[in-house]
């Protein structure tokens, strides 16, 4: 078995690993590099393997840093199957089309900027177009969790629940080579044990070789235990002032988790019932897909639904599809909760809500997700006195709060616990999908604790599994 790390090696994004095993050429994920000044260059670089010769692409989940370069594969001549769980396939359709739209917008903007300076701009092209993304969607094929999918004689794969986002999976590849059976496990992104809605990450029985994520390999989640109480206080205090609670949130995962927790607060009469606006077409699509897949819910969510509750579409929830409806919210003078994207306030409808509400002290801006360096969200979170939105300077008079406990990723202890749960430990573990410090810290901790071989590969490193 031969493996090459083609992305998310020594960094968090661009997940992509090339595997030759049992006579097949496989790709685990094909994600976009995001963040960092060299991201565009890395996304444009040729793949270090023959794209047209691939037999299968196996997708761990639909997040863009795992799926976002799939249209490029198609463009470069790969026409074979892309296998993911059924919910992953549905989510990937939504996310890839959105990504293509952003690529087109990005190229348009770049072109305009060059033309303004009187420079040649015809060479600027989007990484891929909406049309190209649509073409690759036909290659997506849905499989069931735990189903053994035969790729060829002696090579099979199973998708086990990773509990990270809807449809997320751990890939378990079983290969018979030279009379011996080898098992390669790719953790994908691992979720948080005990988090609502989805099941906990599956514990793997056996791995001979393991590729494991390390996003939070050196950190614990802050205020994970009292996140619901912090949410309750933010809602209660804002309603008391008669204000709006604005929550920038990612469309997939976080929005649905916040809805779930708000439903609990209302059901427990912990806060007054006020309208909750989900003002994001992508979040609405993601919520619809979640509603269509009750088979992935955990026992707690199933029990709520059996008891008559609707944790994602309770009576206070209003799905705001059109731009006109979204604009109407600016004139609303009653307390309410608005959940809108983008999660870091870099675009989307949240920017309009901030534009209209950030200078009024009755309102609250509540961050429930990570805010990247250089983003509008980060400036507000870090206490900027004033910020520029749509070319206009605004004083930040709204109250700013944050809750770090909501995360779709296992933290350091969660990752160690998942590794401890592997009954037959791997001969070697490679830590991917983490910043260098996080990956190195987790690699050292696990090597010492379990007396196993570990390493942190660099991009384009290769490894032979005997
Ligand atoms: Zn992910």
C-alpha cells in the first residue's frame, strides 16, 4: 500500500490523500485550501498523481476543505465515482454550487480590479465555474453508514459515523494484498462526544494504519460545560432590553445546533419565546437535508421528536428565503433572534444586519464560532470600537459576547479518547488536518501514552505500508 499526502498535511485545509492499494488508485477527499496568502496558488497547482487514472474518490464529508476541489478533478479528466454517505452527497451538492458561485465572484472582482489599474485581465479565470461543479455532481454516489462497499475483489470500504457534521464519516478501507489483509482507517473530522443531534464518533475495532485529524490536538474547548447557560443569558438579556440578538453562524451544523438549543430553552420556559429568523438560504437547505435524514439522529434527538417536539422547526422558527424578506427584518422593532451567515461576517446577510444594528446598544452580537484573523467577525469579537461595513464606518455600540463551547470538532481529550477506543491499535499513525503545533503535540502525546509509532507528514510526503 502506498500513500501520498496531497493536502491537510501540516495544515488544516485542503484534505486530500492519494492511496494505491490492492491494484486500485484511490483518493481520500479532495478539499479546497482555505485561508493563507498562498491558498490560491496551492488550489491551482497540478495534482501529484494521474487524475484520469483514479478508480474511486472516497469522500469523508461535505465540508469544502474536504470536497471543494472535486470539480477540478472532473475538469482534469476524472469521470469515475465519488462515494460519500447519502446525506454527504446531498450536502455536497449545496456546498459545491455555493463554492463555484464564490469562485466566479472572486474572479470577477479580481478582473475588475486589474482593469481599473489598466492591466491585462483576460487571464483571470475562476478555479471552476458553476457549470463545472454541476458536471461533477453526477459522479456523486450515496452509500449507507456501515454498509460494506466492494470496490473490487479484495478491496472494500465502510463509512462509519464520525459525528462531526451531517453525513460525516470515518473511512475504513480493507485491502487484501499478497495474501494478507490490511486495514487503513481515515478518521475524517471527528465530532464531539455527547453533542446534540448527531451520534458520537464510532469507535473503530481495528486499524493497521491510521490517518487521524488533529485540528484541536493541543487544545481543550473553553466553556463547553456552560455553553447553554451562556446562550440562555444572551437571549434573556437581549430580550429584556428589547433588542435583537444577532448570531453569525455557519450554515451547516452550527445553525442547526443553535436551533436545537433554543428549542430546549423555549421548552424549559428558560427564556421568553421570541421569533427566531434563519436568514440564510444555505442554512435553510442544510436544515431541510437534516430533516430528511432522521436515521442519523442520536437517541436524545429521536426521543425529543417521539415526544412531539420539533427541534429544528419549532413554532418560533421563520426561514427567511428571499432578500426582500431579509430586508423586512431591518424594520422589525421587536426582540428577536437572527441567525445568518457568513460565520465570520465576511459576506452574506449577516453583514446587512450588522450594518443596521451594530450601533444600537439594545442589540447583542453573539459569536458561537471561530473568527479567523483579518475577518470582520474577528475585529468585532476582539473589541474594535468602530468597524467599516459596506464602506461606512460604524461605532460598535451593540453588546458583543462569545461562546467558544460550540464546536464540531473533538478537542485534545476527545481525540485521545477516540484513539484509546481503537481495540487493535495501528502500527503507525499519521496526524493530518492540524496546524503544525497541534499535530506535533497530539502525535507526541499519543506516541507516549500508547507506546505506538506516530508521525506528522508534510505535504507531498509518501509512505509505504508493508
Ligand atoms: Zn469538517
